[in-house]
């Protein structure tokens, strides 16, 4: 039986593809980290609105950049980003602050599309430990922002949280790190209690557990493959 050797060109292409995916992830971190660390500590007054929206715009731009490898995925991301960015920036005007809430809905769709792409890369991608951890961290931050945004939006829909229209951007900013913490360890949230919020918290806890289990499995598989 003749052993089948792997084509060296295929190995080179795989390494180039992995490096390309890694570069995309570094760019995405440029938007995810400020959204989690800088945006939540901005002053709780209307003067912080432009800064919140600048970081949101950066998140959309970097998310679109990472989707450029597939035309359909790229176009869908552009449509969602364009609608959401326009709605967010119009909401800066005091009389149109309520438009921030529809903008959150399109942000959720965009982040869901982004999370699906990141999850596919985490499952299929073959790399080192740092690559696996970095992809898991990007998924945790993206999923946490989704959960925090969902809870903020559902608090308004269920009328379990009272929002000042002038401070809507600030309350949204503070919901992002809370969403990440709830995704990782669960617990109670500050958005009140309603059936919708309870479902979101349960769904977030399940997704967080599955993500941690997937990451642990990828790391274990990496060690088994290298030691074997």
C-alpha cells in the first residue's frame, strides 16, 4: 500500500489561510476591547453620545472587514451595518433619541451574524493554543455584547426598566460588561424581571457553558494531536 503524502502546496495554503484569519481577529479586537473597557466608563451624560457611537461605528467597520472573504456574507453585513449606523447617529439628536432602540435591534442581527462566523472559525480552525483562546475570547466578547444589548432592549420592551431618553446611550454602554459577566457565570441582572429577560438569561448561560466546553475540547484535541 503506497502512503499518500500531503501536498506541500496545500500546507502552504492552509498556513496562509490561518494567518489571514488571525489578522482579521486582531483587527476585530481593536473594536471589541474598547466596547467592553472604554465605553462603559464614559460619563453618564449626553456629552458621551458621540464617543459611544464612534466606537460602535468602529465595531461595524472591523466586523465588515472580517467578512470580506465571502460576497454574500459581506453584503449582508454591509446592509445591517448601514441601517444600524444611520439609526444610531440620527439618535444623537435629542428629539430622535428613541431611534437608538431600533438601532440596537439591527446591532443584534449584525453581532449574531458575526458570532456565527466566529463560531465556524473556532470549530474548523486548526491552530495553536493562543489561536484557540483568542477566538474563544472574541466569541465571549461578541456574545456578551449581544446578551447585554438584548437585556437592555428587552428591559425597555417589557417595561421592567425605566430609561431616561437623555441617558439611553449611557445605560446601553453599561449593559455591555454586565452581559459578558452574565454569559460567563450567569446570575441576576439589573434590567428587572420578566419572562423575556428570564429566557435571555437562561439562553445566555447555556451558550456560555457550551462555548467554554467547546474551547476546552479544542485545547484538549490540540494536546492529543501534538503528543500523538
